[in-house]
């Protein structure tokens, strides 16, 4: 399932993607996450975003994919910050 075109925009802030080896690392890094496969953290102004995704080994074991988790986490950023950051 794809997001509507008006929301499918590249993130305009500083984006960092970090991989974690285990589900336990993910839970420790993102204890409030709704999934054990990835999470996104950002400051209130959304000027940057750190996305954490578990290893391919974990994703493969659980029948997940990196691109699915990445798209899901990018969709968590409010749309007003995905294409036009304003100071």
C-alpha cells in the first residue's frame, strides 16, 4: 500500500538511519515504539530525524523487509516537515 501522492514526499531535514542487531537493542533504544522492527526519533522542530531499523537477519527471520520498515518510519514524520521546512 502506497501513501497518497500529496504525502509521498522526501524528508527535507537531516536524516540518519541506524541499524540495530537485535530486537532487544530496538526495545532498549525505542521503548515506546509500537513495533520491534523500527522507530523514528526527532526533535520538536523536526529539523532532523534518526530512524532505527533492526538488522536484515532479524527482518528476514520474521518475514519483514528493510524498505517496508523504512517507508513506515518515514511516514511517521508529519507531512508539513517532509517537503518544506521553515525556520
